[in-house]
C-alpha cells in the first residue's frame, strides 16, 4: 500500500475498560498523535428532507487487497465495527468519511460474559485500596452513576477525531431494573460529554428498542430479525409518544422517524429477504422515502467475503458485485441472484433507489479532491510516473477519494447544443494500470454509432460528480485526463472541456465562466489538464447553496461517419476549490525541513475476521527497529518592495496584510510522498545541473533502476494549522535491496496540496538518516 512502511498504532481498540483507564493515565506524549484526521463538515444540501437515512458499517482486513466502501454519497453515518470492547476507527477511515460529509462512529460493545464490565461502565473506575461510604445510606435508589467513562470515551473520540459511538449491549444486566435505569442515565451523560468535546453533531446509537434508552441517545438501531409489520408498528409507536418525552422542547433536538434505524444484515442472519441481493425486500418495508424510517445496513462486505476465496476471484469481479448491490447493473436486463421468492416484493432494487443522493461538503469548506481511487491498487503513480508496483496489491483507505458518484452504474450522457441522434454508448471501469496521482483512474469507454453524414461534428455532456456550490462565490475547477484513441478512430479529433451546472433543470441559477480562466495544458505522459473558474448566480442576488454537478463536454470531430468506432478517456484527477482572492498576496508552500529519530517499536498482533463471525486467528507481537521521519510544512510570502512610509502618522500599510485564516490563504496539504536514495547518487545527480533543470533530473530519477531515487511510501493526511509537523515511520529491513544496507540513507519529503498540486523539488526537503 502507499503507506507500506508505516506501522499500525497499538491503540486502535481496547479489550477492557481497564485498558482505556491505562491509556488515559499515559502522558499525552506517549499516546498516538492526537486528531490526525480531517474534521467533519456538514453537507449544506437540503436534499435529505424527511427521507430516511443510511447507516453503514465495516471493519477492514489487516493487509493487501481488502474491502473498501465507496458509496459515501448515500450514507449519513458509518460504524467502524469490531468485537473489541472499544473500537477506534482508524484515521484513514475517518478521513475518507469526513471528506464526503459522513460521520464516523466507533463502537462500545458488551457481549456475553461481560456483565461485570457493563456494571463498571456505570459506576466508574474501580479503586485499588480499601474504601467505603463514610455513613451507610438506606435511601432507595438505583446503582450509583459515575461520569468517569462518559468523559473518557468522549475525550477519546475528540482526540482521535471521530464522531461518537454505536452502543451495543448484548449481555444480561446483573442489577436488573435498577441497573437498566442507571444505564439510561449514564447514556445521557455520554451524549452530553460527546456534545461538549466533539460537537453538536456527535452521535450515540443503541441497538435495543427501549424508550428510556432511546431518549438520551441520538438514534436507535434495531436488531435485524424483525418481521415486515414491525416497521409500521415502530413508526406508529414513536408518533404516539408524548412529544415532551421525545424532547420536543425549545432547547432539545426532537426525535423523528429518521432517528430510528431498522437493522438489515447483508449476510441475511434473521433478516427479512435473506440478505445479499434480497436486502431490498427488507428496505421496502423500512420505506425511507415514504414512511421515513432509516436503515442500518450491517456487514456489507458480504460482497467481498463470499467470493474472496474463489479460484476466479479478482478485484474487478468484486467491484461489479458491489456496484450491482449499491447502484445496480448498467444492463437493464441483467438478472440479480435474489434469494427466495420475489413475487411479494417485486423486482430487484439497488440500495441507491431507497436513499437520497447527497453531494460532499461545499468546496469552500472542504476543497474537493479526487484521484478516483477506491483505496486499493496494484501500483502507485506520482504525476503520471509509475514509482512503485505491488503484485499483491495495497490497501490505504486514507488515500481513498470519490469514484465519481455520477459515473455508476453508467454515466447518463446528454447531447450538447445542436447535436442530435443517439448518444454514444459508454461504460465506466476502474483502471489499475495507469493513474495520475494514486494507483487508479476511471476509464470511460465510448462507442460511437454511425453518425449522420451531415453531422461530422457533435458534442455530448458526461456527468461525473455532484457538488454543493454557494452562489456569488468564485470557484476554480480542474480535471486531468488522458485520451486514448485507437487506430480505428484515427480520423477523429477529441476536445474535452469542463462544465458545471445545477442538478435541478428548472433552477433559475446560472453558471458563469471567467473566460480568461479556461485553460487546456498538456502536462506529462500524455495527460491533459483543463482548468476553469466559475460563479453560480441566482436572481435575485442571494447567497444560497445550489445542488450542482460537474462533468465533461466532449466534442468529437470525425471525417469518417460511416462505421461505428470506439475510444476511451482516463480520468486521473479532479479538484474544485475556492478561487484565491485577487486581494490576497500569493504564497509559496514548501516542506521547510525534515528530521529523523530511531527507536524500536512493537507491532501488535493482527486478527483476521469476517463480518459473519467473531472468531479470529491471532499472531504474536513483534519488535522491529523503527525510523521515523518528521517534517514541517510552511509557506512563504512574496518579498516586500520599497516601503514608502513617510511618517508615524502615515495611514498606509507597509505591505498588503494577509487576511484571517478562515479565508484560506494558508495552503492545505493532503499528504506527502516519501522517496529515498543513496546520498552519493543524489549528490552526483544534483551537481550536474543548477536551477530549474534540477527538478527535471529528479523526476527522471523516478524511472531509473537502483541506485537512484526510490519511492517508499506516503504519509497520512494532516495539513491544518498547528498540526504542520508530520511523520512517516519505516522498518529499514523493508526497504528495497539497494537501500536497506546503506549506512546513510537520504530521505526526501514531497508535499501534495489539497488543490492537487505536487510540490516541485526545490520546495521539498530531505534528511540524511544515519543507521
């Protein structure tokens, strides 16, 4: 994976509450770096309305190719689930969810045999000395309720950057009704602490339907084994409850049907419809669009785990199955393997048909960046250059980006301007053999029908991605693509342009391009970059959010209009971000310096589990020599010219001041590429040239065999102010053969900006590591 050399944190879960106490007792300097995640930002869209929501859940495999979730546009929240007492979502999964506006939840679970722990949760940390009440009390009451673990769990969520917990109680309460009432009170404390430390969006979900537990929680999560009539009964019951009990007061968020999540198990364990491609039968009764209940879809990695051991299994085969489950098959006549009898529930429906398609956060709040990467790959590319290959595949959910939510199951092409006839056929697929800045690209294969002799020139629109855009604000958008025209299309010319438009065709909003901003540039390895600046205006001039989309206008000019012909386009990278104000002085981002430390680290044992079973196979912990590279991200301002201040009373400023940080003048970094080389080879190469030619030499070194500059991994994502010191850790023994035995290793750090730009080498840093 891109972070192959990085070692896992030993604190991604706690098996007992005592382990959480031990963690809290450790010094902050001894804990993993806090909050190395992208903050959650709400979606501004109003499309959700009263329609039910979707809660997803999964826990990833330990290494290599594995399941990744890519349909975030349908989800409101996601649970990173495991059977440990406390599960902490990994930063990569938190980042992947937050970039799409989805909340990420950890898990607090009590299964059979954990009765004592469930009691401890309420009464708090146990003393180590002999203690007791000063005076015995005989006042009838519940068990004592301590905020100790409510505070500890809320602090943990805030420290690690996730948004709350799924509370899973599957054990007997030894204290009976008294403990049950105390537990409901404790849940209220947890919700209060989460709101205080994480924010008002923090969530605390239950999985047993009981009104006293639902009220102090954010949402209710039912089990999976409910009969069809339970959905209507659940809705009727909730609507019959006294509104004051449900929190319909001025200072409390009211409970609605959206807050009730009916469990659906994709493995089919007790679920109506039998799971798998029969999940739609259960969701028919949940009826998110009409009844308004929500769905908690559990164990969706069924699509992977039921076929990963097949002899003919491939990632592409899984992707097709996953696509069919979530968005349907591009062939309308395709028959899905629905279990049981479909007569009662009608034909198959993909998951997307039940939920509102939601765009990611407004690029003003979270700049939109995608390399069309599902979080796995067989290689890694930097600016179109192949820098590393992985025969067994890599997995890094932190590098996952949108796959283009309007491309699946197939993009809906539309003619542009005066073009008429039948639009081309188009098929979308994931290409792992070529990429711009990740391990994948999206390949769009077009097949043109025989065109009319009087229409050799035609243009059509291909939608790619939904967006939320604020009116009266200027945005910059870019696409990096690679055309591929086979010899059969030699007499055809392609022109590709970007287009942004409101999704509502009846909208009065208008998209205005800045003419001088439209640029098409050939970059490297046949990749092409198209850039535009645009503003969406509304009449009258008001500032609102417009649900929009961005796509390509493809113009084909052919001299041969008789036979059908095919061609393809690779989509490598797309970015949308606020256009820098002309009143803001330009700045020059760079990696300021790099450093290293050497330690020994314990790599914790791993456990392979499926979502269908809680059993696992564990391996022994190992100790490895660890080298950690750290660096500082920075920016420089333009030089100050002549200062014409004539007196202390002169009203002019000596230079143009930078605006407040909320105006986003300081650059954001997505991650850093890490390269390594023999210092002697790097010095010999760099002394051959000076100035601007040096960057060209370094880029050429990427494709050279050893010795030379070799890519060894990437950092995680963290470019926010105050967290500019990043790190990358590796085991020397995992380095390529030409590097692992060096006494001195030169390690280069190359930043990648949230606008998609890879820093030139003169803006990067290196450190010489001594072994």
